[in-house]
C-alpha cells in the first residue's frame, strides 16, 4: 500500500444550471449604465457615455 493509505480525496462537484445563470446576468446587466460600470471594472477603463454601447450577442448552444 502507498503513503496515501486511509486518505480520501475530497472533491466537490458543482453543477450550474446555465439557463438560470444567464437569465440572472441578463436581468442585472440589461441597463446600459450598469453594463458600462461592469465593463469599466473588468477592463480597468473609465468610459462614461453608456449610449455609445453596442450589444453583440451570440447563441451559446
């Protein structure tokens, strides 16, 4: 027997229902000012005119 005798690997499996996660994201970030704030935070930018945003979407299926 090896050194790991008696030790168990504890892994957690997380299952995410993408349909609900996507719906929540769209609900929260449907407004342009909030989406611009998210973009600025992720990209470390300081854009201020939310009306210049253009939405591009694609199907993930």
